[in-house]
């Protein structure tokens, strides 16, 4: 069921004459800094520019919105100086805040079904850094531009937002009668020419990863927000499995809902921290690394996952995203020089907002990535299926989320995180808790576990709006969600953490052992593949046109049953409802071993977690866990020591008690 808001028609009037007026022109400014007053420079924008809007089609449909005369809900509108031109603060040689004044948005007029229309709108500061507000002449707020990724390259880009969230505000909601306050309408970017400041960023030569004596270490410092993609309106992006109809909530047809986070990162700021390449795909240059050899078409990747902690002490990864290809960095709050928008400088931070993480063009499958090395198999990827080194459609000036019509990502569901309604329904899982994590895969990064973090969230169905809602709860925590699960162990439990640190990547293992009755112990093993893969590549290809033929991870796991330890039962959970890919278990030469079936997607690949369980009457001792690699090569397995059932240990002999 879906309850639509009042019909609302958006007439976006953008004539050729208007478009021809969007040309670079001179910019005048008043310099507020003096030798005795080194306050940040203020620049006054008096040039024309453009505003790009990529509307979310699901939002348009849910609110009764249409975009006339535009292909795939994308449009470009002129930005003109207002009567009081917008002022911009250049606190680090690049835009850090918008001040007084504004920019007129030409041709953005909202029409309602009864013929009413909105007044002319102007972009101006809302008092929160680079966030902007769309207001009318009476000061009423109609829309907002927020969670901004700026370009720090003033010399080439002027005042530019690479991407930002575009949200409806109170006046537009009242006008539409949508019954909500903060509708996420889509993504925006903008650009207005502006002369470079005399105090622009340093032109220091970047220190690239791999330079002797340096470290590369990027940290995920926050997940500021999480959404079901259409917050605050009468729907979430949710479809019934197999039919594509809107979800009807608990007790109805099984559906899957899109959940998306934002993510903020920061480069480390040690004395020997390197710069980090952040080049958009298909923008490679062989001169990027003149001193250490070419590493072309290089950029980080972001993934996110959803977990459920059940009251019986188990953990399940119930949903996972594809890969988000990073495309630029805002370089905010830099402690040293401010690099350009395709190099993350030491100490600099960056935000990828909700809409940019839901951007069709930059989403793809995890199977194209070699995670431990941070390499992308561009050749044969969904962006370049014919391996000609050209993406389709070509990336236009400014910014666009539009993917090729043939791309699976263009359906707004593929490569998103899709959570099944029955997995997130609190009524079906009383006392359960849900967590979302995210992490960046960054080439040459020395510590993947500080490149990840998580937040707890609550989920629920809102009958009055016929939609799923998600709310972040608690504080952000850096590190693996595996450690949070271990921290939940009760006082009568034993917990243990191990890490497989291999040349092919990293795997984390958490163990919790508890008494579950007279003479019985339950051994819970959560195995989390951070970035382990045995990559298979086409020997005839190389970067940037590398072809990845496979990147599977693990196909089996065994734990010792020491000294005749008794086995009562075993369990396995991969977080989905498909029994065909469940791992089977059996005794094998004094061990209990699980093996993946030979079906696609059954292996424990990077970015995934599996839950294993043994019930035994034997006390815990120190034994071996072995992980078996899915594809041929050496070694065929890796092992570590952790708690396992040991038949020789009595009540006073356990080393883990």
C-alpha cells in the first residue's frame, strides 16, 4: 500500500537563451584581510553559473512530481547574481562557508495541480557552513542544499559543489500538502566562476603512496546519517520481491527496502602521511606518479552492510551493498596545504552524502574489485563492458548521476543495500538490535579496521505513511562491528578476537563461548572477511584496463575437536533466506568442517560475514581454526589459534575460563 501526497507538478523552464547566458565572466570581490587582520578572505560572486539537479524518480512518483522537458529527471538551470551578490568565505584558500547575499535560480518554478505556482527563488546561506537555502523574496524557505562536497580547486573550478543533497523545506511541503517536512528530492551540483585567491592552496608536490618512509592511512570518522532513501514522505524505496510493486509492510508480501548511509573520512596527519589519489574512473593519467611508476585510474571504494544482533547472542549480516566508486574529495579542515579535488591531503576530511552514495553512475558490483590491493577491473566492468576504455554515457560537464540505460545500476535497486522486510521487522525479532557499518577500501592503506565504522539504528513501519523508516541511535564507533558484537558478551561468557593477516587480505574472527545448561557449551564463531580475495586476472590486461576474472574468498572452515571432544549440534547462518547456498558441516579427522556448496555466491567473499555455531559438552581449550581458500593456488588454507571444544579439560582446567 502507498499513500501519495497531493499532486505536485514541477515545471522547470530552461530556455536556450538562458543556457547561452551561463558563461564565465569576471568576478569582483572585496578583500577583507589585511596584514594586521589576517581573517579569512571574503569573495563576492558576480558571475553567472549553473545548477544541476538530478531528481530521484521514486520521490517524484511518490509525491506526484513530474519534470517536464528533461531526460531522466536531470536538468541544468542558470545561476545569476542576486541584487546583493553572494559572498563566499575562503578560509583555507578554498570555499569554507557561504555568507550574505545570494544567487538567483532562473527557471525553477513548482506548479500544483490547481494551477498555483511558487515564487522566484534565490540561493543563499542558511548559516551552516556551505549549506544553502532556497528562499523567496519574503524569506520563506522552499528547499535546501546540504551535505556538500565542495571542490577545493578554486583556480580551475571557482565556487563549485561537486555533489550535495537536495531536500524540500517547510514552504514546499506546505505548498504540496505532502504531510512531511524534509523530503530528499535528489542530488545537486553547481558551479560559478570565481578568480583564484591570492592565498590559494599550496602547490606542494604530492607525496604519493609507496614513497619510502611514508604511511598511507585513511580513517572513517563518521556515518552522519542513514536513510531508507526517501525520508519524511509517504513512501520508502521498497519493492515487493518478484513483482516490483510497492511494499505493503509487515504481514504482507515480502519486499526489500533500500537503505543508504552517508560517510565522512579523514586522512591521517602524521609527519610522514601521504597524499591519497582520488581520480574519477576513466580519468587516468600516466603522469600521476612520476617518481614511483603509474597507478592509473585510481580511487577508493565504499561499501556498507546491515547486521542484526539477536537476543540469543548471534550476529547476522542481513544485507550488503555493492561498491561505490569515489570520484572526488572536498578536502575540508586540512591541517596543512589544501590539495586539488582529486588528491586527499594529509589531515583533510571529506563527506560522501546520501545522494552521492546512491548515484547510479558510480555504483557497481564488488566482484570487480581486488580489495587487498585496491585495484579495479575496469575492462569488462559494467561501466566498460566492451573494454574500450570509454564509459557510456560520457560524463557531462558538472556532475550527473545518470548511468547508461543498459547499466544494471540505472534501475535504482541493483548494487544498493536491499534489506528484506522480514529481516528488519521488530515485531518478528523482539529484542533484536540492528547495526549498519561502512568502510573504505583504499589502495596502500595500512590499517583497514580504522577505515570502517558503524552505528546502531532502529527500523520500523509507519502505517500512517505506508513506509519503512530508519533512525540512527547512539554514537558512531570506529572499527569493525565484529568488536561491538564481542563487547555484548555477558559476564558468564568468554570472548576472543583473532585476525588472519595475509598477503591476500584480512579476515577477522570473533568467538563467544557460553554455558547453555547442565554440561553444555555453545561456541559462536563470527567470521568477517574484510578484504581477502584470491584474485584471478587476465594476464593480457593491465591497469587501467585490467580485467578481473574472479575475486572469491573462502569456501570452507574447520575448528578442532580436541581430545575426542563431543559434538552435540552445529549451526550456520549467512543472513539470507536461500537454503541453496548454506554451508554443510561434518566431522573430518578430529575437526568439525563446514563447506560452501558449488553455487554462485555461496563463498565467503570480501565485505561479508558468516555465523557458525557448535554445541558441545566439552570445555573450551586452545585449538586451531582453518580457513580454506575458494580458488586454486598456494597456500590452500590459513590457520590461527582460538577457543575450541577440548575433551580433556575439566571444570578447573580451561585456559579460557
